C-alpha cells in the first residue's frame, strides 16, 4: 500500500532560520514524489517534484530511497513561506492519482 | 494563466439530499480528478476520469458517487444521498500528458451536510 507520512502538524521557525519539513513514504515500487503548497485562501499548487531536481522559491527536496524520505528544505525561511505543505506520491509517471500526507503547517515568525 | 474553477465555493445541504459539485478544468486538459479533504485529515483521492469514463476510483467512491462530463467544459461530481460524513472540502484537478500529468487543482468546494 502507498502511504505518505508527515510527522509534524505544525512547524514554527524564525525568519532567516533553516527549515526542514519531513516526509517519509511507503511504496514498494519507484514512486514519483512531490511537494504541494497551499498559501492562505489559495489553492493547492505544485511546489516541486523530485524528477525535476530544481529549486523553487529556495526550496529543495532530495529523494532518499534508502530512507524512503523526501524532506523539504530551505536554508533561510521567509515570512511569505508560511503555508500548508503537503508531500505527495504517485505510483508512476502516468495518469495515476496522488497520495497525500496529512500536511505540515509552516509558520515563519518575524 | 488558465486555472481550474469550481462552483459553488460552499454548499450546505441536508442529509439525504443530492448534491452536484461543478468543476471547469483547464481547457486543453484531458485527465480529470476529484479529491476530498475532511477537516483535519489528509487529501484523499476519489476518482479519475479520462476519455469519458472512469480510469480509477478509490474505496471512498461508492455507489452514492458519480461523475460526469456533460459537455465540453464541465466535470461534475454527484453525491446521490448525502451523509454527515460527506462533509469535506472537495477538490477538482486536471492534467495533461504534455505537462507530464502535473495535476492543477481548483480552489475547492466546501460541502457541509447537516
């Protein structure tokens, strides 16, 4: 069964501090991993996907197959990063549904 | 930039009533999805739809649920006889093979069953 675990419901950091949002997954195959973000009163939007290997808004995430993790990191948090972050998994690169974690609310304190 | 739209933004209904949630996917997308999020819980997949038929559905998507693409633009989710536990945020999403199936989400419809 596919499962995504985000152990922290809420993460508060000070502006300028490093951020790490944890995500672990369970899947026997080779999944695609994603981070979605939902800013206040806005829709879910894709932040980044592991196959792109890019940095978006200063965020990066590395897929660690050994630890089955896909943690989201940013070296210096900004107030505008405050949002709900969801880690998600797809079983392959095709038209398959997303399996979401419960989400972590990031609060960046000025 | 084109976006997925959903109507209404909030629907209140009585238990046992039928509801139809509407979505307008991005115009050149071919794959459509419904997800829901019960308050405080994770976003859960309900159903995917392609080429005028259901591609995949979850255990949640029982006989009370149905989806339809009645015309070239709308994609609807119908709940025949709502239950209290159907209260949730319902998200529509669409994707396109050209975008490697990246799913674009609508703003959601909050369904409250009383």
